[in-house]
């Protein structure tokens, strides 16, 4: 807990520093809550890392995702459900940190039901029982919900788009914030090994890539600046998730459209 | 006087009918547009025929000029008339090519229109779902419909799983302009190159 508190402090300092200057702004929204523009402070380095990631994707991730997509649909759905079930372990503490005790309770119930009746989460029994749709939460979102700004935009090797805040949030997982990491990697339990944790992380990445094979390819083919498109989509997605909103109009700025008349 | 009154009454009824026959609800408009696109995508056409049909649908249903100007963001204000005209022309070509090639890859997409929400007199958001297939999950799509002229509704944005395509394009264009010392010519060149490739 002490480590998480330290991370929060560091995040606060970094995010404040990150807003100095005004180059390379990406405006996100001005509506409901005034959202700070996210700066791409390290754009040349980010673009280089992005190119590296694209190379890795072409050689490794995309071919693997294509093979994964050949698997029968029930196998992919079961895998995806099991990964989501494990992620609930990190979502619950984030629900609590965000003060949403009701969702924490619902997600705890979901985890217990799916792990037992759903056979380690392969079957989403909770959904069949009428539980609300699962919304994943992470420490980056919690920091955002606490009012900490995103800081600069970052592209991490292999992991892809992030921000200073979200990167720090991810680190919270490996310093005690993710119970699945704690029982696999951090502590020497006789039931799980490091392989279990990293195996699920890699599978989660492949599952995500396989679900988005067509849309990524389509976006890449139709973008003149693919890097800028991915940055925009990532930042919009984070803004939506931090606002915990499915209502598109809450995170969009209408004023940009107002003065545009059509002939 | 009676004749005048009868003529007036007929005219009124006639005009009312015209107005009813041409104004359309945003959700019906989206469903109709989607159905036309689905017919094209599911029909037995060559790829070229399909692209041409999709372009025609886009020209009728999408506010290409409005999206083009929105995508320029604050850069729009610094442009002269000639630059704006050139931009409008190349953007139209770019948009139609991009739109049709994005859609042409899908075969027979099934979209269900679920609900609508009026934001103000000018905009209504129509919510829909792209039904899941074996290869992709269900996708939520919101349509920003420009309703200022109820007889000529136009689509201004697609918001896919909460991510606005218009905003993404705006930020992409901004990135291109900013990395070329704020010159619109660089964007125009990029748009022309995209269309001609």
C-alpha cells in the first residue's frame, strides 16, 4: 500500500511537470469537464518506438493473431472470458479506490460465480444471471478519476500507446496492486508460477490483436499519418474510460461543430 | 371568396403533405442509409461497381463539406478563399475514396438501429449496433446526424465504441499541418497523393 501511495505522489509530480509548454497539443474535449490537452512531448522518440512496434507487429503479433483467429469461436470466447475474469482481480481494488463500492461488490460476486460455476472464468455465468456488463478498471483510470492529469503521451516498446499517468498506473500492478501478479510472480506459492502470469498477459495481447485485426488494418490503409490516428484513438478511449461514460455526448465538444454550416 | 378559401385550403394540405413526405426522422434516415450500403455490399457487384455505389450513397447522406471544414479545426480560420476551395475539392475526393475503401472490405454487415437522442435543433445522435460475426465482436456505432434542415438530413460523424472518426481525422490533419510548419499545402498534397494512389 505504501508503494502505491508513493506512486500516486510521483504521478502527481510528473503530471504537473508534463503540462509545461504547449508544443504538439492534442485537444480532446472542452465540454462537460475541461480536459487538459495531452502533449506529445517526446514525439520523435515516440514515432521511432511506434515504428519499432509496427515492425514487431508485422513479424510476430499479427501472424500469431491470425492463427489465433482460426481457432473455433467457443475456444476464443472462453479464452477471452477467462482473461477478463482474471482482470476482475485488479478491477475490484480500483472500484474501491474510485469510491464505487457497489461496483466492487458486483465485480466480486462476478469473480466468485465465474471462477466456480464458470470453471475458472471460461464461461461468463454471471452475465447469464443478469449481472451488468463488465467494465475493466485499471490504476491509470483511478489516477485519472482522482484528478491527476495524463502527463505526456508515450509510446512504450511492445506495450504501445500510453501516457505518463497510465504507465505509472501499470507499474502499480507489479508493486502489489494486482492480486493475480501477487500470487504468480511476487510470491512463491506452490500453485502458480511466473509463467501463469506472463502467459495470461501475452494471451490477452493476442486476443486483443485478433479482435481488432480488420479494424487496425483498415485504419492503417486509410490513414495518412497512422501514428497520429492511433494517438488520437488511444487518448479518446482513455478519456471515455476515465469518465466511466458510455454516453458519447458527455465526452465530446459540440462547439467545434456549431459554426460549420453546410451549403 | 369561397373559391379562394378552397384553393388556400388545398394548397395548405398539399404543402403539409409535401413537408411530411420529405422530412424524415434521424433514426429512419440512418437505417435507410445503412440498408442501402448493406444492399451494395451484399449484392453481386464487382469491386469497382461497389465502390462507385458507395460513393454515391456517401454523397447523398454525408456532409462531406462540413466534415472537411471540421477536420481543419483552427487552421481553417487562417486560409484564404483559394486555399479553402482547393482544400474542399481534394478533401471531397479523399473522403469518398477513404469512405468507400473502408466499407468495401465488409461483406453484408448487419446493423441494428436501436435509439436516438436529440442533442439540440442541429444534432441528433442515433445509436446502433454492428452485429458480431465469427471474426469480430459486436460494435456499437453512434451516428451524429445534422438535422438543421429536416428535409435534408446529413451524417457528420461516426462514433465507434465511443471513438469519434471525425475527431481522429481532425487530429491526424492537425499533426500533418503542424509537422510541416503549419502549411496547409502539405495537407493538400497528402490528400491528393492518397486519392491518386
